[in-house]
C-alpha cells in the first residue's frame, strides 16, 4: 500500500543584498543630496549677489541725482561770484561744476532701465566721463590766457569763499562714496564721477587758497596758477577714465 505524503509548501527566501552594494547605494544617495543642496545654495548665492548689486546701482543713481542738484546750485552761485570778482579760477571752478553735472547725468543714464545690466552702456558711460574731463581743461587755459592778456586782476568775494568752503565739506564725502560704489559695481563710470567730485574739492581748496591769498596779501597771480594746475589734472584724469584705469586719488 502506497502512502502519499502531503506536499510541504516551499518557503521562498529573499536574497539578502550584499553589504557592499548597500553601502554604494547609500553613498550615491548622499552624494546626490549634497549636489542638490550645493545647486540650491549656488542659485541662492547668485540671487543674493544680484540683489546686492541692484541695491548698489540704485544707490549710485540716487547719489548722482543729489549731486546733480548740488552742482547746479554750486555752479550758478560760483559763476555769479566769479564774474563779479573777475576771478578766472573761481569762474573755471564754477564751470567745472557743469562738467561734473554732465558726469552725474551720464551715471544716471547708465543705471536707468535696461542699461542697468548692460556692459555696452558701461563702456559708453566710461568714455563719456573721460570726455567730460577734457572739456574742462581747454576752457580753463583759454580763460587764463584771456584774463592775463586783458590785464584783469581778481577781486575779493565773500560769496566765493563761502561756496568753496561748502564744497570742501560736501564733495569729498560724495566722491569717496561714489568711488566705493563704483568698486562694488565694477563701474569705472561711477568711480570716475566720484573722482570728479574729489577733483572738485581739490579745485575748491585751490580756489579758496587763491582767493585768500589775493584778499590778504594781494597775490593775484595765485589765481591763474591754480586754474592752470587744475587744467593739467583734468587732462590726466580724463586719460585714466578713458582707459578704464583706477584714478590716482
């Protein structure tokens, strides 16, 4: 007699993964997570840099507007005082305010609208600032020559002294601030405008010295010498601005 034994169900055992395989898979997952975090952080850092740059560009534009308003008032009062006192240095300094105002307009143009992020606009602005330096030099030389030929001597002007003293206080602050913004923005045009503001302060110091020397000691010849020295400085700064080189101040 045959005895049939019951079928025992076969237990299927899942194959355990090898330890080396698990380690490699976990390491791969960790590397993928790290790359994802680095990618996210990279984009976040780029976004932060863009926001900082945009804030600096807006600050440069606002500062140029404020400087333009100041230079308009300074130039008008300076011209009136210079013409009344027949001071070629004071007239030249006041005229330089108009040139500096042109530099402010250039920077405002540079950081307005689509030009804000345009490298081409920066190159055009840089060249325009250089030209604005060069506009001042021939004017000063011609004015000095005309006054010396006519035998004009500068007179005393309290208004001229007051304006130059005010410029000595305001312009260095604006100039240093713009040069720092120019460095942060990588904008030679902004830095060049700042240099013009510093040059305005140097001009004011020279003009003030000439006015004081003439008023106290009667040394009228200091006035034209100051004007000629500042014309030479303007030419040099124009060359540096055109080349995109950092200014010397």
